[in-house]
C-alpha cells in the first residue's frame, strides 16, 4: 500500500473496506490511512448536511475517526464501514449539540446553478434552496438522517436500518415522510 506498488499488489483503492479493517486490526497503520483517505470527504459532507457548522466539520471528522479506530472491534460488518462511521459521526455531532445551541447549515450539492444572465432564475433557485435547507432542518431527527443517507450516499434501506437502529420498513416510511414534507415546503 505504498506509493510504489509491486506487480501483482492491489492498489489501495481496490482493497475492500473489510480487508483494510482486518489489516488495521493486525497492526497495519497504512490500512488506517487508506480508510481515512477513502471516507473523509463523504463523512465531512454528511456531517455538514446534518447541521455541523463549517468551522466544526474538520474537528468532527477527526473525532469520528478517533472514536472509530478506538472501537474498531465493535464494527462487525452488518453495515458498511462508511455507514458505521456516519453513525459515530452523528453521535459526535449530538455531543456538540448538547454543549451548545445548534446552527443548522445544510449543503445542497449537485444542483443546477443558473447562469449569471438570468437574475430571476438565480433568485428562484436561491429561494428554493433556502426552503429545502429550512425543511431539512425541521425534519425530525430520524427522518433527516434517513433522508440524507439515502439522498447523499445512496445508502440502501437495510444498511440505513442497521446504522440507525431501526427496521428497513421504518427507514422507508421515514424517507417517504421526509420527501413528502420537503415537497410541500418547496411548492
């Protein structure tokens, strides 16, 4: 897993997470570095979308990895490693919320950005984005978390259920209700 790879040695990004976790459990620090490289950006995006302040995201990501590697033996593979990290990150964010009043900032990525030549379209998009942000902020915690896992990470309901301690059916209901509420707000 070094910068120069011997012939026949798999590239680090070709090694699945369970194999990297196993290697780390056996003392391979390079495996931990690859897990951090692989999951830092999605974890940061997820935490920011849950409402972490932009200046807190980096600290929360570090805290999440610290807690995760300290308790690596608790990951049994029922959910993906990334979803397991999201659960730890969510708990770290809750700890921050307990210490201070939360400010919810939600990133809306991959949206169409109107051209500068159409100020009306820009204003409409900005207003819609604001309504979606406010709507996500007002969703009950489970609906918000299910919605973000499903939309941002394309996580399946079985995996969402494992990560959030619910059933796949309940996860589907939470997602459906979140989408319904958001549609009403955006109209």
